[in-house]
C-alpha cells in the first residue's frame, strides 16, 4: 500500500493543513488520493453521505483530494464532553461514552482492528493515502497505546514528514527532542522535516537548518512562510487567535465561546465576509451591543446552559433579545434558546429537567440515539425559496411547545420547509435551527447578513453569490501552491512517481 505519514512535534504544528495541501498537490497531478486519520479527538464534526460522523478536518482533506468524505478516512472520532469523558464514534456511529482511563482498556484492540480494516479498504480504491498523526508521536507515557502516529507509519512502512511550528518558538529543540524519543525503526521512517509558519527573512534561518540537518541527519524539506490563509480549526484553542484578525467592520457578530463549544467551523463563511467581524467571547465577558449574537453547538448542552446561567451570560442574552437584538442558536444553541431541556436518563450527567432561556417555544428531550444526516431543504426566512444544504448532528429530539398556526399572525414561524429544523420569531430577531453548514450557503448567508444591515440602515449586499465551498476551493489551491513552492517533496515522493 502506498502511503505518506505526516506527524508533528506538537499539537497545532500544521499536520492537518499539510495533509490537505499534499492531497490537493497529488490530486492535481492526477493521483487518486485519500486522507486518513486513524483516531481524532475533536468537536468539529462532519456527516458523510451515509450518515457517519468524522472529523471536519478530514472532510476538508477529502475535498482537497477531490473525493467525497467517508468514514474510513477517520474511523475513530473521540468527542470530549468534560469530566474526563468522551463520546466514542467508531466507523461513523456513536458506540458509547467512557472515561479516559477506561478507553484504551476497552477499545484499544477494537480500535486498531478498525484502523487496519479502514486502511485496507482505502488501499483498494486509491493510489495513495496521506495519513495524519495526532498531537506528538513522542509522548513516551502514551506511545504504548498510541493508535494514530508511528504505529500507523510502521504498519504501512510509510515515509514520514515531521512538521514543526516555528512561530511558537523552540522549533529546533522540538525537532531534535522528537527524533531522540522515537525508537530506531520509527526514526528511520522520518524522511524529512518541514518548518511551518516562518516570519522573516529565510536567509536568517539557513545556519539553523544546516545545524539541524547535520545534527539529525534528516533533511529539511523546506520552510513554509506564515500565511493569512487559514485552514479550518480542529479545536477551541484555535479560537484564541481569531479575534485579532479584524475589527470595526460594517456588521459585528459575537459568538459565545461555550466551555464545550462544537462545530464552530459553521462560522468560517461569516469570517470570510469582508464586511463582517466575528468575535468569540467567553461566557464571563460583557456581551456588549453587537449586531447579532450566536450561540453555537455544544457537546453537552445542559452543562453549558448551566455555565451560562452561573456566569450571567444567560441573563445578558435574554436582556439583549428583549431590547430587540438578533440572536441565533445552532444545534445545542437552538436547544438552549428553548423553554426546557429534559434529560430523563442522565445522558449528559445528572438526570433532570432544566429551564432554558425561554426565547423560543420548544422543549428538547435528550436521548442516547443520535441523529446524524445530511439535509437538503428550502428556507422561508430571511428570504423565501432559497435552497439550503447542511447536516444534523444532535442527541436531542425537539418538539414545539404549542402548535403553530397555519398563516395568520403567528409569533413564531418555521425557517425551513421541514418545521422540525428551526424557528424564527415574527420580528426575525430570535432564530434557532439544527442545520450545521447553514452559512456555507451563499445566498442564505448574504440574505441573513442583509437582514442585519437593514437594521443598521445599510444597503444590501448581492445575494447571487456562490456557496462557500467555492471559496474553500480557492483557499485549498492557494495553500497547495504555497507548499508546492516552498517544499522539496521529491525526497518523499520519489519512490511513488
């Protein structure tokens, strides 16, 4: 089986980005290529056409490769939900929730079996698989149970790239230390080092590169300059850097950074709008007076609802809505906007019934049975007749607290032709829905932004625009161009051409 492995000296070194870039580079050369990450821990998820959950980053990598995302590309997905527990997704389906201390005891053997099975299936359909590791491959206390890094590389005998983020400092120490902690067989597979996110003159780095190559006997394949192009984030640590990007645009939107925020990639299309500033604010912060507030998805709706109440953010949002502010909740955020959330079996912790923000007339019942599926629907608001593509991922079943009237002056109306997917109040101030990927739909996104602009007395933006996937394609091509220009990949790929 032909494969390349990408590992990093640390988390956030650039593994996901480099994997996607390699997928696009090879696809442009005519290869049928697939991404692979044996085990991912992330709360940003995507639903495949078969209804299976995988990490969102692996979906983006599949798009980079020009193929449809599938569960074999990320056979194990761990979704942390606090208290040292995670929901386990195997081959796209939730199979249980366990504590970290129990996970490897119960699932290690099954996990490795599923990983090997997935790699075999991919090998039958693709010319080459670009595999991504997780965190660091040299965590000596974890290596014996690491399903994702050098165990995969050794299984495939895959030439391996080690990427390091120089912007954070300590890059040379990270590379040397990582290589020193690999066993001889693992180290022999590392065929090159990539230095990522470099700012400044390349010439000033040359002496360090010469020293590193002499010290490790591993070539430096190249230096990737820091770029404004951003690869979709995998976890909430990336959000800490986002608020520095842009301020004082026409429209300011605050996204509540819930303690267990999930699927915040939903808002990448809003961040790509030049007239919109998206700021993530903590629940302890002052809400201020933005043009809109978004309550995003969450892995544990009740825990985050209670955290919002304790911090005072819940009261701030209710006061903001009462004053006419625009509030949008997606998935868990939609449930939080309702009247009650009921957890009869203690699925999220302690069984009980919890009062929510009471901004929409809905009640949500949590259950172990997850809904995960793609959806194609038609919107009624903010503009009728717009097609919307997206996907659902949620545990709760939400019902209306009262029947909506057919026509007339109903206070709340369905956003889409499927009533169960979302509601908006008659003033179009409070919105809630289950659709992830909502803002990927260009015409719907612009219509919603224009609704906010109208409230500010601003002119409308054109709605006849392409969907965000086209902009994502441009970004992926740009990132691939940067990698192809600055890296010498022949040392890795020479055996495969």
